[in-house]
């Protein structure tokens, strides 16, 4: 696990391809986390600028200085100068082949607007299980936004043990799908001349 796939590195940032199942931050009952691994690899320890769910794989950026952390936090946050693209494999298929999911999500007791842009790239079927592969771009960055939005339109992500179809997930394990089928596939920050693609770590997550 300490052999991280480093996608890009310069004097300001390091971008890694986080594997599914690795927590981003340490905490109670977390023995191994990305922040600890980064601290072992680079000194001073890189500072996390954004997050990915433990079960989501893909491109994640950490800053090497406080100044860089502040700047990239603005890019990925309030200034919205970063494009974050994902690949998701969901049950069934949305009614429209492409569109925007707009829905308020409750965040710490407060309802907040959120929107997710999607496009159906391909469809397929496992034994008795129709699915579709979506290319997704985040408009806002709410907690579990993609997972919650796709569940709201009746197309939960395969392997989602929180918002997904639990009886379906049991069947999927027989098809060797035991993890959340969500991958942060590309990170674009034009102001920093960054355009990084993260190779998918599961064949279902390839376009």
C-alpha cells in the first residue's frame, strides 16, 4: 500500500491515484490512511486539499506548502476552477442519455443545492443485471454527492453499501464486483496547467 501510484508531482503539489478501500485521513480504527502514507513518502508532509470517499478510487491532490494548499483549496472550492471527472457504473440506466441531476442534499442538517452532470457512455448486462457506465462531472462537491444523486434517480452505483441496492450488491459479489464502482478519472486545473488522468483499477471502470 505504500507504493502509491504517483500521477504528477512538482514543487507545489503531488497527485496520486488513490486505491479503493484506502481512507484519506487517519482516525479511530483507521490503521492505514493516505495522509500517513504521504507523510512517510515526502517531508514536510503534503497537505490534503480535497477528499475522496474511502471506497472511491482515483485522482487526489495534496499540496506541498501551506501557500499551495490555500491556492488549490480555492481552485477546488469557492473559485470552482477545477474540473473533476468521474466514471461510475450504475444499475440500470438514466431515462436520458445525458443531463444534469439537480437536487438539494442535506449536509449537517442544512439543505444545500447540488448538481451533477452525467453522460451515458455504454450499457451492458451481467447475468440478469442491466447496468450503464457513466461519465460524470461534478458541479458542486457535496458529501457523497454522486452516490446520492444516482440513487435518487433510481440508478444506484454498483457496490454502494450505503445508498445502493443491497440485494443487488449480494448478486454482484458473484460477478467479482465487491467494491464501489466509482472512480475519479480526471482532474483539470487550467490555472495550474494540470490535466491528469487516473487509470481505472477495475475493468468495469474503463470507457
